C-alpha cells in the first residue's frame, strides 16, 4: 500500500551524519511535503541575499510562507538561473 511506502523522516534523521538540511530535502523531494524548507542551503542563502534579504534573517521570514515553504525554496533556487 502507499502508506507502507511513505518515508519516515523522523527515523531518517536518526542516522549518523543526517542533519536538518538532509531531512528537509527528503521531506521536500521524497515525501512531497509542501512546508519543508532546507535552512542553511547555500543556493537559497545566495538567492535571498540577491533579493536584498540581508535586513531580515531568512529564518524569521520563512514563517510568513507557511504552509508552502517548499514552493518558496524552489522559487529562490529558480531565481538564481534567471
């Protein structure tokens, strides 16, 4: 069943060497979680700075994007190629 195929990000996070960035990437890409957001992603940080986001720390600003933070992450990455 589909339920048996779902990824358990809590269990995944328990593996040595797996941190919050990896857990959020798996949640975004593997679990299609629309609210997952990989903080401390170099590309996202670069895009945020290019948009003039230095005045407001990204971590504080992303609360405004709930429950669609994964979409915001994708738009930030896409802005780098524009």
